[in-house]
């Protein structure tokens, strides 16, 4: 017997996840539509492989919950907590949460089915509701009056494959994001950097204006003579006054003295030729903490083209650099592969999303973005190496492709000629 949600259900299934760690976490999310005094009147059952309903395999404990509460039920706790960063509300030790992504799950009120995902009499393999090693999440607009309707579910099979935590997924499970009633559509400008940004808008109406934003551009390089500390982004107007750096101070000790004269006399009469600071493969550091893996051909000149290479989610910058050595030798290219470590730039927020948001989803100031390190890296290499390449190329693969794509969309650079995002997740 199936009872319509509008009649009997005080609880509904909102999401299911079939994790990658030996099938864990296997978990359900449910939503309490009203205050429930005794949750033990509800139970869960799994219909494996289309063999039909198994009835109630696990009952909730006798506790009360408030309306609007989201509940999680997991097969176990340690893997769930490590994967999502929070403990599950309930653990059934696999009594009901023994499903794969192709198995139907039923929610019971007493002995009556009040909600379900999938068809208990159908093996879900290859169906529209098969989310093997992935997840499925319910649209809050589902009235729930006609049983299971796949049109009201987002199904993402394979979303969890090859990852260790939910935040590492290109399509993470949207844990805790369900609500009833659905939020109303509020038209407005949804771009945070626009002059008329509306933080309450849920639908962009193409009204965004950037007049004041672009008026806030200026030179963001602290070493320039026209550096503007209040500029929101670099507008390409930086000017560098050679006299400001005291060029006669040859040993850079802060004054022009006898030591500078001796250095000049020691070099007097020699022909001025350019010699590279280093060639071959190696590492130097930027800002004392970010490794830059480089390859520079022995035949390099100051005018050699620079390609900055961005690694994938494995943070293996040296391997990405090495994959470019043949092209570097063939075309006299300088390869720079910055390494954004998982410890200093954790998760997708720290690396491929450019540090625009912190781990709590709060927007960060532009100067704190990972994206904002790229231009200073280029300027630093120019100063270190004496490079004359005024327009460099960017190439990123996988997570690095995401980084390059978002960098060009949200930050951009006066130093970049071409940017290629390859195989972005």
C-alpha cells in the first residue's frame, strides 16, 4: 500500500549517496515536514536488485524532531564523518542502508510505504534513476503525491568515483540543502562584483552594471610608481620609474658608495652579454613558500616564450613540467609549473576555484584569491630571469584546466596572451 505524502507523510526522502570507499558512505537524507513527536513510527527498507519490497529493515529510535529538520541515516559513522566532515544523525549498521545506486529504497509509516526512491520490482542498473558510485537529490518542488517521479530528482552516477571527501568531487553531494517550500524566485543581479549586486536574488535578470567596478581599476603592483592600493583589479596602467630603484646602487645595500664603484671598475671594459640565471630542470620558490618547477632549454634567450603549466588535482607539478620538455626543446619555450599544495591550498575551493571562497563558503577579498598570485609570479620571474616575454601563455589540465578557465573569467591578466583549459572536470 502506498499512501500519498499529502495524507500520511510527515517525513520524506531527500537524497541518497553511494560512496566510493568500498561502497561507503551509504547514506540517506530525509526531511521532517512537520513536528514529529515519535520518530520510531517510521522505518526504512531496501529492495535490492529488483526483488521486491523487503518491508521495514530498520526503525528509527523513539525521539522527537522539529519541522524543517534534515536527518541523515548512514550504514556506519567513521567513513561518513571523514567523507562529509560531520557525524550522521543515525547509524543502522547496514540493516537498511545496504543499497547500491541501482537499488530502490522505501520509507515506511508503520507498515505502509509513504515514500520511495526507485522501483522495488526493477533492477535499476542502467535506468534513469541509477546513481552507482554517485548520488541522487530531490527537487524541493516535488509535491510527492504520485509516488516516485524521476523528473523531480537530480541523478549523478559516478560523481564519487576516485575521491576521498565530498568536497573533492566535481559534483559534490548537496548535503543539507533541501527545504520546503522552495525558495521563491527573486530576479536581480547575482554577480557579487557588479555595482548593483543583489545578495537576495536567486535568478539573474541580466541587469548587472559594472560602471563603478571598472572605475575602480588601477595599478596593483606595489613596485610600480603609480601603485594604487585601493584598486580592485589591475587595469594595465602600471608604470615603472627606473630612477626610483636607485640604479647606481649596484650591490643593493641602500646607498651609492665605494663598494659600488669597485664593482663598476671590476666590470669596466667587459662586453655586455646576457646569460641565463639557470637552465635545465629545477625548482625555485615564489614568496618563499610556493615551489615553481621549471624547464629552460640551454639555448634560451631573453625573448623566449613562457608557458605557465597548471597541474591537476594530484598536485604533481613536476610531472606536468616534464611532459612539456620535448615541446620546450623543440620550440625554445620556458616552462613554469607552480605547485599549489593540498596543505596550503586545500580542496577545490583553495585551488581550482581560485580561493574566491573559504571553506565555509564566505567570499574572500580579491587580494587573498589564489588567482591573485599569478601576475606577481610572472613579474617575479621576469625580474629574476631578465625575461622579455611580455605576453605569456597559460595551459591547465583537469583541475588545472578549471583553474585557468576561472582565472580568465574572474581575474584575467595583462600578461596573458593565450589560455588553454584542457579536460576540465
